[in-house]
C-alpha cells in the first residue's frame, strides 16, 4: 500500500505537469520519479538530473486509530475477527534536482520553477483516492484496500535544525525541496484470526428473547 499511495500521487502530478507546459514530448512522465535522493551524488546508475524526486523519509503510525474494532459481520450468521489495519502517515520528501544548479543560475531557477509547480499541484488538490484518479480504470481488477484507499496530503514544515539533519543523513548537499505528510495509509494482510457464530438468542430461566438482526 505504501508504494501504491506514492505511485498514485506521482501519476497525478505527471498529469498536472503535462497540462501545465510539460507535455509528453518534454518527458513529463519521466520527469517525476520515485527514488532515493541519497543516490543523487553517488555513482548509482539512477539518473536524477533535472528530475522531481519522491523519497520516503519517515513512516509514522497514526496513534489515534490504534484501537479500532476488529470484528466484522461476515454476511451470514458468523463474525470474522481480524487484526485491525495499521494506519500510517508517510513523510514524503519532494526534491527538484539539477546537478549543475550551482554552476548555472538558469538551471537553479528552473529547479525552483518545477518546485513551484509541485506546490501548486498539492495546493489545488490535497486529497487522493483511486476512484478520483485520472488513471483509474474501473474495468481493471484491484483489491478492496486500493479501492478504499484515501490519502490526505498536507505541507510539513521543518525547522532549520531538522533540515540540516535531514540532508546530512542523506549524505548530500541541500537542493530545492518541500515535504508533505501523507495521512492515513492503511495496511492489512486480512489474516483471519477466528470466525465465530453471531449471538441471535438470549435464554434465561423464565423466557427466551430473540435478538433483532444486526
């Protein structure tokens, strides 16, 4: 689900860029990549020059939803017990790369322009789901988790100290970037813990009472 959530947002950003001057001929689809930004200054074969790079830098459990119920009606006279989903918040680093940015003012300005497009994209649309995606094909089979996936994106501001620590841990020089917090990505393996019959009748010594259907 983590890769599905980030891939969904990437596809929507590609569509947005293509509609705002970065046509398919300008490689809008290949401009946005999901990659480890720490590889930018390494000898990795991943070419991140002139790219908008999505990097997952932290995962956080949404503690307010830890105690969700895990009993589900099974459609008949039984109830399924499953462990509740893990609800995650994803911290997504979005970097506008240009390896020659320090050597050419125009390249740096171009990186800032791309980053501005990213911020406008999230400002105009901060909620994402498969059903509202431009790439959603209703005839293509997807599981229920993907259909029900709903992501809220909010701008996450770092302090100067946090920025220094972040880029030091990534092993590179700071580049134009912005960070977003993606809320409520649910992960579950739907493993059945147990299945039990529903209680439909209570009996005491004097009478028996039928329970109304749920």
